[in-house]
C-alpha cells in the first residue's frame, strides 16, 4: 500500500486570524498566489486579495468590489463561494461551487493538502478530488 503524498506533513491549522472554515495558512497561501497578498487588489475583472472575479463576488456577497473589505470579510465571502453558499437579499440560496475555481488551489500541492486533510463537514465533499490532484502533483 502506498503512502499518501501528504503523510507526515505538519500543516498550521490555526484559525485565529480569519475564523474561517479552512486554516488561516490556506487563505494566506491563496492570497499570496492570486494577488501577492494584496488584499486591496482591484482590476477591471478581479477584486480583493483572493482574486475573486467581480461577477462571482456580486453573486455570493451582493458586492462587486471586495478590495475595501477587511481580509477577514473577504475570506468569509470566499468560504461562501467554495464551501457554504449563502442566502442573498432576495431570499435565494446560492449554492457553493467548491474551491477548484481558483487556479492556485488546483495547482498548489500545499493548498490541496489543506483541503485533503480538512475534517470540516463542509469540505468533505471536496476532499477526494483534492487528494487525487495532490497525488498527481507529487
């Protein structure tokens, strides 16, 4: 039997900064990859430190510009998109789409490892795919 690619790793699982679904280091790594950790990032198409497409930001938060929000608030919106969904002002529930829309997640063994090792109930349905992708990188 082979050893999983993530065996023996020591991931920082602290949630003190963002209080989010995934560990703080997951979001820090995502922000570093997407925008060089520039939480005020703003282009014509993408907004915020996690590089969220403006249309996506609006659908899951009601805002087109996330760059003016705190990193903690931006992470909450990312969690809605990836893991929890949300109910908008019209009362419509917008389903989560998973974390794989971020190219940085799909292409980073370290970020995939956080998903693969997560025990959070909202992450469970994405774990198998994350572990497969992580193994492909290994």
